[in-house]
């Protein structure tokens, strides 16, 4: 069982999948590669889902950040 950025990866002992996970977590270098590639794959997949709506994860993160800044600014003005 491995935890990566809040995701839990697990496989039954002695399975090909558990051997694969063990390989990628065997060294810090491999773990860094695995982490980077998993994150890229998830972002790419999320962007494909959002594409028909004219959005991307990066755009959505920017909108969320701007929205939270506006909310904070509004709270300061209200005080």
C-alpha cells in the first residue's frame, strides 16, 4: 500500500501490480518520477474532461484563486 498526494495505491501481495508499486517506491528517484508522472496523467485526464466546457484545470485553479481573493477583499471592505 502506497499513498501519493492523498491517493492510496494498493495491490494484493505477490501480484504484478504490487511488484510494480514496490519497484517505483524502491528509491527516492523512482518515487519522484512516479509522483510527477501520476500527477501529469491525472491533470491531462481532468483537462480532457473539462475541454468540452472550454476550461482546463489551470484555468479553473486561477478562477478559484481569484474568487477567493475577491471574497477576502470583500470581507476586509465589510469590516
